[in-house]
C-alpha cells in the first residue's frame, strides 16, 4: 500500500526465512498496474463554455480525487470554452459506478449557448451523469499502458441519475441500475439504442448536419432531442431546473404504471410544446440551427410539413410536399358520409419530397401528421387549405369565399391558353374575397384559383369559365364585408353595381337598403349611355347618424319590358375603434392581456420592431403572444388593437418585467382535451393543476397564496427538490368550499388567478393575472332555421334561387374555433344526409353557420327532417337542437304573367315566362331562365345559361348552352335536345305511365325517375352527331326499363333493378347497384365493375355476374372488366375481351 505505483508490468517475489537462517524457495506473482485513468468529459445543454466545474463520487459517497492535465490535485476540474474537461483519476484498483457532477460555479451568470433562444444562459442547476468504470464498458479504452474514459453530461443524463438512485454525492451501488436508467431515459426521448453518456452534436454547432446530409448520426439525433428540451426551457422562462422536475415526474409516473422508458401523456405533450418552440425559432431563423444550414431541411427534422401542391379529380386527391427525408407521414381522411379513414404510413423520399395519391372527395377533410427525426408522431395534424370557392365570375370581377387570413392566388387564361402572372388576394375576416378586373384589361376566358395559408401550404386548383357579366354589387372599400372608419370617409354608403351585357340606356337600376333599425331606403337610377359602355354604376346611400350595424341591399335591373335578377348583399359598417388593449404580463416567452372580443393585438418595441400579433380574441376578450425567445426585463413596448373591420385603437405603452413570482401554465388531465394550458385557454378540467416559478426561494416567514377572482383559495406547494418551483391544484375541496370544483364560466367570462408572496408586515408581491375559462356543460342550441320554409314549405322557386335548401344555425354561447356543427337530414324515403362544419373565425363573427342541402339530393316530395348537433372541441360534449321539419313541393308552380324581380337571388340574370295552355314557342335569354311551357305541344329554347324548363304534353325541348334542368309534369312524349353541359331530366312528378322519350344533341344527360316505365324509343335523329359519344346517368327509385337507339351510349344504371338495352353501336353499359339486366344489343358492347366494393364473378358463358352489390344478367356483351379486387372473369364462346 505504501507504493506509488507506476503503470506497467509488475512482478512480486516472496520467500520465507526462518530463525535458523534457512530460506524457502521463491514464489512469484505477475500483475499490471493502471496507474491512472485519463477522462475526457463534456457538458452539453447547448454547448457549455464557462463557469462550470466537475467533481466525481463513488458508491460510498466519497469524493474521487481528480488531477488536472498537469497532474495537480484539484477540488473542481474547470470546463473549458469548448465544453470539455480533461482530468485524471489515479487508479487504486476501483471498478464500478461513478457519479460525475457538473457544478454551476458562477451563480446566475451565463454558462451555455441555448439552441432555441440563441442567448447565453445560466445552468442554474447541477447536472450529473452516472457511468460504470469497467473494462467491459466500451467507454473504457486501454491503449498500451494507458487507460482512457469518456463521458458526457446533459439534462438527459441528469434525469437518468435521478432515476438510478444516485444522490447528490454518491453513485448507486449497482451498475445494472445505472445502465437501465440510462437506457430508459434514452428510449423516452426517442433515442433508443443511443448512449446518452456519449457526446451529442448540438443543433447550433457547425458540425450539426455538416455537408447537408439527410441522415442524422446518433450524436445529431441526441442534439435534436436536446433542442426540444431547450424549447421547454423557454416555456419555463429559461429555467432548466423546472424542465428537469417536470420530466422527472413524468418518467416516474410512467414507471409506476409499469411503463418504464416512456413519458406520461402530459410529458409527451410538454415535449411536443418544446418542439413547437424550437420549430418556431427555426422558421424565424432566430435559433436552433446554424445559419449555414438550409432552413427547410432543418425544420423537417422537427417534423414540419409543407404541402406544395394538391390535385383533385374523379380518382381522388394527389398531395405533394416536403417532410422529413426518408421519414413517414400519416393521413386521416374524414368524410361526412363515411367517417374517418386512417391511411399510411407513407414513406418520404430521400430528398424530403412526398407524392401521395388517396381516394378523397372535395367534401372530405384530409389531416396529415408528420413523424420527426426521432420517430415521434408530432404536432397537431396539418389540415391543408381547401380550394377557394368561386362564387361568381363575370367580365368585370371574380369573387368567392374561404378561410379568413388565407391568400387566394388567381391566374387568368386568355383565348390562346396563355396564363397570366398570379394575382394575390387576401381573404377577409368574414371569409369573403373579391378581385375587380382592371377596366382596360381584356376579358379572360377562364380563372384558376388556389388557396395559400400563412404557412405556405396550398390547396388544389379551382377553375371556372368567365361568363357574361351579370348584375353584381360590392361596396367601395368593403371587399372584406366590412367598412371601417378609414373606408367611410363620408356619411354615405358607396356601392358599385356591375351591369349585364344586355343592359340598355333607359333601363332602371333600383336599390333597396335595409338599415340596422329595420327601416328602408330606395334609390332608382335610369341608365345613361356612358353607364352601359362602362358596365358600372355607382350608387350612394346617406347613412343615419348612428350608422354602424349590418346593412342588407337588394338591387334589381328593370327594362321597359320586364325585370331581371335581384342581387342581395350583406355589409357590416363598423366605424368605432376598439378600446386600447391591456397588457397584463410581459415576461419570459409570453405577452398576455385583455382586449375587445374579436380584435387582434399587435405588440412592438419602442423602436417599432414587431414582436408579434395575437390571434383574434375570443368571447372572453383575452389575447396572448408567444415569443421565439424570452423578452429582456424593462423592455419598452407599444400595443395596439385592430378589430375585424380594420379599425385601430390608440397605441398604449407597456413594459416587460421580471416578477418575483410567475404562473407559467396549468395542466388539464381530464379527457378529451388533455394537455398544457397557457394564458386564456379553455378547459373542461374542474380541478386544474397550476405550475409556476419563484425568482428566489421563499424565506421561512413567507408563504405563496393563490387567489381566484380576488379570493384566496389556498397555499401553493414548494417543490422539495427545487425551492423555486411551485404547484397548486384548485377544485379539490368539497362542494360549497372555497376550493370546490370549478363551475362553468358564463359566456365571455373566465377565472383570473394571481399568486402572491405574502409576509406579515410587508406588502404582497403578486404575479400577473393568469386567465382560464372552464367549460363543463354541453352547449345549448336551438334547431336549424329554414328561411325558404317560412310558410312551412319549400317549392321549386326556392330551390332555383338557392341551389338547394339553406339551413341557418345559430352559434351557442361559448362557441369556439374548432367546435363542430352537424346536421342530419332525413328525406321521405328514410335516407339520410350528413352536413358538418368546423367552426372558424368567420362563423364566430357572423354568429351562425349556413349549410346547404344540395339540390341533387332534394328529389323526393314530402316531409324532410333536420336534426342538428353541436359538439364542443373543449369538452367533447354535444348539445342536441330541436328538430326542424319542412315540406318539399316538387310540383311545377304557376308563374305570374308579369315577370317579377323577387323570384331569383343574387347574381342570377334571368327571364321568367308562363306560356299558358296553348302550343307555344318560348325563347329564353342569356341568363338562368325559368320557362314554364304548360299544357299543349310546345317548343321551348332556354338559350344560354343554366335554365329550368317545365313541360307537359308532347314537347320539343332545347336547353341551349349551359347546365339545364328539364322537369316533366304530365307528358305524353318528349323530344329533348341537349347541348354542351349537363342536361338534367327530372321525371319524378310522373306517376306510373308509359312515355316515349327521344334524346339527341350532345353533352351529358342525367335522368331522375320515380315510378315511370319507358317505352322503347331512345334514338338519335341528327346524323351529323352520330359519332359523338354520350353519357347518360339514370337515378331510379323503382324498376326502371329503357332501351337505347343507334347512338353509341355510355349508360350508368340506378341503385335498383334496371333493364338496360344497348343500341346498334358499341355501347358501354354499367348496371351499378341492384340485380340488373344488361343487353348490349348489336355491336361490340362493354360492361365492367370498376366501382364494385368487392370481388366479382363475371361469366359470359352463363350470362351472370355476381358480387356483393347484386346479380346481373348479361346478354350480348363482348367486353368485360373486373374490379379492384381478386375477380373471376370467364369469357364466352366468341371473340371476347377480358380486362382484369
């Protein structure tokens, strides 16, 4: 023991000498001495560079003597500027666990470069790592006669030390517990298989992803996990100690639930919140990744998605975008008809791009979820924007609707097919947008539009032909549906009317304005030649002194021989500036306060640098901005509120603080909305847990008292391991006590919590208010209103005006973005249709949701029933509204002889004729006409536009260009000539009588039948059109029989038992649902089952086709095709074509 061993080979020899001078033989023992272990230790929390010292302890709590590189004994080994510490442990034969400890030696002074905030921060807490010094440990390396050992300390190794049983001054006795704790922490943070005592590569170091690689090393994955923790630190106002305490609790809760190596649900949510902060810093370029690394690839490592293009067609939806290279994305397609379909995972290419094709319709909601580089499913699912709705297009303007705040990219095509440069229009707070063509620009042939959300994700493309100019109306300066004080320069409402192409001098424009008080004003203007040439007309309405409110206009154009469309429009005048916002708190990462409901708050520094803009304040009038990095105390601020109309408040000053006590967040552990709750959040948890921090530990004479709405409700608990961290759970007392479970706030109200440090004889030191709104009851709603059924019934005029039946559903109290309004409509046959809306800001501004039952579903006369349900996104509870009923009358109505402008609605330029009972000739105009031929043998030409034509008797009907609807009341025979567009023949009013129907022309025919039997008689009578293929869709409700003439046909049967006979050419016949008889007739005819829901067995020898949707009889079919499943297809005796 007295030797100072020198490393190398040793030999000990021994003999025994007795008292007589005799000696034994020599015995020898060979051994080697490791004189010292040279240790390379690194500390990373981002990179540590100053003010940190290293100590080490064995399992008995004894300090291990550490020698610096000059072989000098030191109390602490300092960490160098590169984050490393090199020292020597002189070996005395020790093997086993060793606890290394990084001690913050410089108090609150900075120690490390934080990845997210890009600021130097203080550790504020010691970090430990426990390792096993043993030759079997890969970190134990012997080179010649020297031994080297490497170890790294991070917040994750500190968590592992807490799990392993290490104390502040001793390592755990068992090496197995050390190894298990390190592995469990690695697994919990997505680093399974990665040694957390190895050195990470921090995301803000130049070595991270050097060379723009797409695959991370283990060290870089470790750095990415630490970046998430850095984001959590920012949420905790930069306090690493609070972050460690939160994750220690999460790991131990999971271990107690027999789930070691996992984070609890709240821990996972907290880590994802940290990822959000890191991602926001990467987007802004303020932190997380070095500037030399391309931003987009780096952001995808944290799971960010971007949708670059979407294409929707009959086959489904194609989505292209960027995500984590070689990663995964998951899809959830939610259909109002069939519910949720979870698809994937889909693999992302090595360059970070993906191209996914999924079955979907325009009515479906597609949610996309990303996986980050650590394999975690992260973030809220991305809902890429929906395509903008093009409501009207004319030669003077294009307008539509969409999600407030999104942008619409417009491109215009001329007659030569050349696309214009894009035009960007922002969707207003009411969800409306409008673009007026420059007066000197040539009229485009077609307009294409797609939506771009604030994150750069794009929708699929919507396109629409630009038609003839219709009667249009918009407020000057009020394209967003609002007029604010800046736009209302006078006490007049200025409207601009766009005129139709056939307007003539002498026509009269009449506008009726309904004021907020219910009164009306009317202006009539006779058109001048200059008005007709310009196709525009200005109308001015004087406003009352109290002019703010909702205005409705009805504008008509009257010619000497009759009237045209009435165009209705709604506009909100708001000239009152919002009240100046209140700043409650500006510290750490959060700016919070109060403002007018429906307003946004903008915060800038004294030199006008923008710090952030809040979301629109909800009914509680609360606003919050989360910053990318903590704000320095005593920063002077400027605040201003902007309402939905664009009015701005006065600018008010504010200043950031460093309070002695802060309420950071609350925790909701009551399903369905489990997670972290920040300022202004809504929750269904009636006993939320609050978490906060102290600038310094409480003195023995101080206590921390929690106030709710100015009433003290209890004392906070100080964490035993961290004297500056506290928690308090409200709602745990008995009913009727001060700390009883919380009750639901009234609409627009919230609970205000304040933490106060109180000491007898001294003024209390208080935190900023922390607001939380509690929702615990199902929303109370009324039934749907059906404006068209004010008298109890809906008729043909209502359907033509509205394109269906409009349902107006008022929002309940406490409505919030993300809630869901669902209506289930039942028709007279017992069938149902579901309509669903997710509530957005425009709904909240309007106070209601408008749903439209589509016209193509309203094909049965009788009673309809509407059941409405409103589901809260906060509580998951649903409120049921009262049932609404209306009757639908599909009998053609008698139209008055004098055309009236109040028969049609906005944008429809139309003519209405009633011919009586004679043999009449009716010719429509260029608009969407309603032509009633009545009884007799009539000739009706609808002209251009989408027309509605009624016919009885033996009529010759010609729809003209456009999508036309023909309705048969009591016909004996009909010759129907189509044109380009969709020709819809509605024969549902006919009751069980034979009819001869002849179709000719071109375009697409859709035939709706109920109880009618067709006599053979479909034929083509114009030879020059014989080579033009047609498409005919028949939707029947009972047995339908029809035969085809000489024209080559494509026929889609109904969902019942159809009998379809082909013509003399090569026809394509689809029986669809039911037990159908399909007879191809002459020619080489085809049927296939491409849309079948399962496998089919088609046999031309037996003439039968069987499957889950029925058994069809096949006659004279020479070409068959199967489904998307495993089919059995058998040809006949002739020369047949079989397609799998």
